[in-house]
């Protein structure tokens, strides 16, 4: 009884995937338009498990997409807009060629445009989903906002990215959501906690930008087009949650303070508003004025399965967070012109501090350098000529390190011209067995409320005493070595004399044995190790392979930690030796 012939590649994995060229032909789009559509809709290529089966027996390198994704794109209204735009470009080119300028103007007025609002709603059904995916959007917008106005990118895109980035920074200041900062080679990493979601982004340093030739700016611009739409939605919702006006407006009283004195104009009327916002020194206007009421204490109800200890731990965490938010409250900072203004102003304002700078530097200065109420002046030069009594002159790293340490660090290590302590990353969490640098240990001790400076002073005193003792010991050792040499020579002489005098056989003696006690702890350890060895022997092959892999990883971790500890020890000893030499040179 004959059945239907089963043909190859007509069922299973081969029918679930489609090549990029076939997908393009199905959608009737050019490669740039297809790529753009996939970026906007969030559809990416897939690597099949059995590539040869999917590729119908061929081993040629091909890009595959899921067939259901391509079918999903068939009904996208933006595809029609792409086609309309193609027709528009063709008509415009023809009108330019014929010199029909009235037709050119008419076509430009009716240029097809599209919105990405429905795609944002489709990709992020809830607001929390949008917040979770905000990291890349923020990083891209902050990058584009620093681009120069060249032909690589549209000026409107750069301006839009700058506006959205400034709005987001103002929200973070208003909500005091910033948690971590880290200065890296790439740029400045920030982490904020927005509605319980950690958001991490990177902002480039304000250096002159050089466009690399190996980067496709069209692809980046497509991503930015989607991200600006997303960030616009998110900013609107975040401002609404804090009862702030959107688009943001500077508070009336603060606006009066920011007005230029003596008729000096800092920017054009069209740009001055954004410049005032980007100064980050003024508070934002609220939709409804907040009524000053006494804060009522919230009732706390235990969650099911939560113990009293867990509740106390949560309460302490919340108190520590509130304290961290008010880190710079009551402090007034002044930024010198050589320090990076925007990141420092942003961080200081996020933690309740007041900040200002020279009026000639940027719009938004609220007080002058001569103000007697200034507590900290941030400088980045070897020394300050004219110093004001009662004011700390510090290097910019103090602000970043204090935020990460969650306390105002001792200022002595950050004075102008002083060699700065290492800038530790707050994103690294050391686990058991990892190498922890001594600076981190000192920081942890300070967070616990201990005073590591006293211990370091005691250690230095002990070191000095040890150095003196070592010098004395060295002189004593030299004398002892001489005496030992003399004794050894005498012994050798005696042995030689004995050998020459007598060739008699040595007498054999029988001595009584000693009772040896068994170490119970050692026996237990031996038994445990034997049981472990037997358990490993009884493992299946796959389990044994996994176990060996885990153990290898652990050993490698320990090796790396030991290596780092040895490096640090060698560095510390080298520094001590240099100090000794310098002391000896001074004495001489």
C-alpha cells in the first residue's frame, strides 16, 4: 500500500525560518528599509539549531529570521509609509530635473511622515516594561546629544536628544533617584532607581568628537528615532507621577534669579529656555502647588512569612536610603571653571546640595565666589592662591567617592595637589574568597562607624618602631653570624680530629619507645576527605564533569585573588622601602 512521498525540507525546522532575501522579497522592501523596519519593530535574526537542515542542505552563510516574525511585519502600516516615501523621492527628483519649482514646493509641503507611537505601545504594554528597557535608550540619546552639527546626523535629532536628556536629568534631581556614579575611560556611568527599577546609563565626556569611519550612522539614527519617541513617553509619565509640569518649566522664583543681570544675553531667545533647564541649578514648577502638611507616619503591616528581624532590616535600609538622599543637604558648593560643570552640578543637586559657578561660564549661576556661606569649593589645580577661611577646597573626585560611599568622606585625602586615593567602582560586589583592596576595607569600616584613621596611625607608629628594631636586629644578626661561623669552623676541626684518631665501630643501643597520642581532629578530617573522594567516585560521568568544572572555577578564583594580593604586597613593600630611603636621606 503506497503512501505519499515525504519530501525533504518541507516540514519541521526548515519551514519555521526564512532567509533575509526571501523576507525582503515577501515584504517588497529594499535592504535599508527592511533593516530599518526590523529595528523599529524589535525583530532580530535567529540562529537555528540545525542550520544545515534549515538551509536545505547547504552550508553557505545566511541570515535567518523566524517566519512568524516576517508574517507579523506584513500588516505593519509603516511599510506603506516607506513605499509612499519612495514615490515621493521619485517625483521630487523628476520635478527637480524638469525645473518645475512650484511642483517641488507642493511635494515638500505634502511630504509623507509617520509616527512610532503605536510601536512603542505595542512593544511595551506596561510602563515598567518601558523602564526596564530604558538603559540603551538613555545611553544613545546622551551620545547623540554630544554630537557636533555635521552632515553625519540631522541637527533636529541632536537638539531633540539634548532636550530629552536634560528633561530626564531634571526628573532624577527632583525625585532624588541617583544611587551610583563611576568615572570610567568610556564616560561617566550613572545608576538611578526609578519606581523600583534600577536604570544604568553612560554619558560621554565633553570632549571634541571625531566621527569614526567604520560606524554606520544610519543604523544608529534608526535606533535613536525609536528611542527618542520612547523617552518622550517615559519623561511625560515620570513628570506626571511627581506632579510636575511637562514640558518642564522653571519655578517662578528660580526663574527671576536666573535672569541675566545688566542686560547681558547668554543665548538666543529660542535657546535660552533650554540653556536654563540644562544648567540644572533651578527647581521645576509643579502642576499643583504642594500644601505644607505634617508628615504622617505610615502604618506598617507585616507581610506573610516575614519575621520581625526582616522587618527591622527593611526599616534600617529605608532609613539609610533617606539619609543617602540628603547627603549634601545644607552644603553650598562652588565650581571652578576648570572642573566639569554638568556632571558635578547634577550629582550635587541630586543629593540636596546647592551649587553655583562663575556667571561668565554658564547661565544659571545662583551665587558668586565671594559668598561667605559657601562650604565647599571644587577645584582641579595644584594649589589655590587666595583661600577663604572656613571653606574646604577639594578635588572633584571627593563628590563622586562620597556618593558611592554613602557618606561625606574625610576631606584630607582630596585637598588640591594631594595624590588622590583610587576611584573604586560601586558596581563591583565582592563575594567570599574574592580579593578586596585595602581601600575598600577602609571604606567598609567607615560605613560601619569605625575610625580606620586611628588604626592606620597606630600601624604607622608600629612600623616606625619595627624599622628601628629591624636596624638594631640587623647589627645584632651580623655579630651572631660572625660567632656562628667561628663555632662551625671549630666543630669541623673537632670532627676531623676524631676521624683521624679512632676508626672504632659505634656502639648499638636499644631505647624505650614513646607513647604517641592520636589527633582526633586530624582523623575526622581524613575521614571526611575519604568520604568526599568516594562520593566523587560514585558520581555519574556528566555530574563529575560539571563538578570538576565548578571546582576548577573556584580554584582559578582563589589563584587570581592570591595573585592580586601578592601584587599589592609587593607594591606596598616597594612604597615602604622608598619611604625608608627618603627618611635616611633626610637624616644624612
